[in-house]
């Protein structure tokens, strides 16, 4: 297939583009490189520099390439930042998404796989979280993703779009070539690995009095290679709707720190911090639907493999791409 990947120079987008190319698809990456990295662009892909907030730019890209499908990653994705600058999140994630949908309409492209998020669920009362759990975002980031899900649902109903929403939990790990380089970095595993890299003295752990076996939060960690494979499957399966991507299990913050100590051989001290407001004790996906409708099960999301691949990438990129 001919596929346009928006945000293909970012963390998940780069690994998914790599997988699509490995499977023989023809890939064009559309990215403004504001938060992505030129070094994360697979050289086999065509690259078009552009911003989704520029409706003319994405329209030109789609008419030029005439893809059969779009995989849409491009978005702002920091919860804290969204609370400080909601206008940026609705402008980029929602307005940019609408520009994309309109450009697809004009170019005759009707199939889209949308990188959504478990943040659309907010703080659900029950875990594991199913796809029919009520969606009640607690921040503009999650709200912007949910709003674009609704936009695409209407485009499916009115314009014949074929849409898949992949709501994933904690993306982590790395491929041999591509890994995680955010500024600021908010994800747990790369922040833990800053300690053995000599970039900070200890890892901050927020809260140790949750109702979990060791008192720290439990999250569902999923390897980026498994996420990439799910996007590839979603492009070829006869399915529309929402799918959670997770393992159905979870690891606590202390378990992740302990695994990083084993993998790196570094003691990795903990700097204990108070709880952060709004952090649920446990967020884990119910992932049975993904197996049923996509034929997908995680293959690389054991904690040791996640941490080993992340550590291997960060050792060769201790300051990220091109730094």
C-alpha cells in the first residue's frame, strides 16, 4: 500500500514507518520536525516537511502522493503542558486533525489509523480498562484526542471513512535504530536510564503509599515494536472502531526501577517524592479485543526486553538524536 505517516519522525511514528517499510509498503512521512527528529526518518521513506495546522500543506502532500491510507501520529502529547496551554493542544491536535481529514476527503483517501490514547478514559473507577469504559478526559491532551475520535466517527458516517482508533497505554522500549528522545522527557524508563548514563543522581518516584503491593503506581507498559505491528495490522483488517493496545497486565514503578538495576548493573538510587495530583494507582488495559479483531498479541512487552532495548538505544544515543 501507499501510506502517508504523519509524525513519522517522532518516537512511535518512526518505528511504525520502519515496520511498514520492512513489510514492503511505500511510505511518505509528513512531519514539521518541531518535536520529531530528522535522524529518526527512515531513509527509505519519502519525506515531506509540513505542518498539519497549514491546511494547504497537508492538502498538497495528499494530492501529490495519493496514499491509500493514512497513519496519523502527529500531535502534542504532554499532559502537564496541555494544562498550561490548552489552546496549543486544541489548535494542533484537533484543528490539525480536521485539516488532515479534509485533505483526505479532497484526495480520495478514506482509510485512517489514528494514534489515540488511554488518556481519553481519564481516571476510570475500574481496571483493567475496556474499550466501552466511559471516556472522561481529565486534561486537554486527552480531550483533544477524544474530540478528534468523534470527528473521524462523523467522517466515517457521512463520508465513508474507514477509521481505527488505537488507544495505547505506556509506550516504551526501542528498535535497533529508533528510540525515545523527548524534551522534556516525562516517561519513566528513559528518566530511570538517565541515572546509569550519569545525567542525574537519582530517579524521582512520586508516591509510595498507593493501594498496590509495593505502594507505587502500576502501569501497562507496551513495547514500541508491538505498537508498530498493531498499526500495520489495523491497515489491512476489515475493522473500524476503537481498540486498546496493552498487555492486560502491569508493572509497578519499583518493579521497573529494579529491572533497570538488573539490566544496567547500576544501583539507581530513588529520590522519593510526594504523590502527583491525579495519578491513579493502577492503569491497565483489557486487550482481548485487539486479539479478536486485529489478530494482535504483544510479543516483545516483557519488562526485561523493554528495558534491555531501551538501554541499548540510550547507550548509543546518550543525548538523543544528533546531540
